[in-house]
């Protein structure tokens, strides 16, 4: 399976006075990519939460390369980089869909917990979801 990609057009309200995407929106784009990747697997965050598995954010890193601008179509790419028993790390690359110019790279770390935030081993609790994250690793 490997990396997942989806496209997203930058909206006017996401930019500053210079029509450049405000830095805070890149974390939203990362969440959009992750959500769409999981949806592509046939699940939604809601499905996973209803199964009693939460994925709280443990950390986020964003490295800015070049600015994205209003009305630009972005390619939102994400993939699993580390998968441990009770956590996952997902990497991101946000680039111009047409030219491939990279605007941002980053990663987010998530725990796997119960709704009470008690860590769980995903492979034991939901082996089918564990395998999907495992299959999302790039070769």
C-alpha cells in the first residue's frame, strides 16, 4: 500500500495579507491527509473511536521549505514511519500538485489508547487496523 496522497485547494481564509498560507494551517493539512488516508482504508476516525480506540496526538513537527499560496492545489502525502505497540508516527509531505515543489515536511506521533486515555497495544486490540498502519509504511 505505501504512502497515501490526496489533493487540496488552498482557501482564501487560510492565507495572510500576502496570500501566503498561514503557518498554522499546515498542521490542519496534515490532519486532513491522515484522516483521508484512514478513510481510504475503509474507516473513519469515528469508526475507530466507536471501537474504543483513541489516537491522541503526542507531538507534531513541521519543517517549512517554501510558501504555498491562495488557490494553489496541494498534494497532501502521508505514510507511516514508525509503528510500535501503543503508538504510531506518521510523516507528511505537502507540495504543489502540478510542479511537485515541496512546501512542508513534517510528522505527527499518536498514541493508541482507550477513551480513558489508558495506552493499549493496537496489534492485540485491533489487528486489522494495526496491519493497515503497517502497510502504510513506505518501502
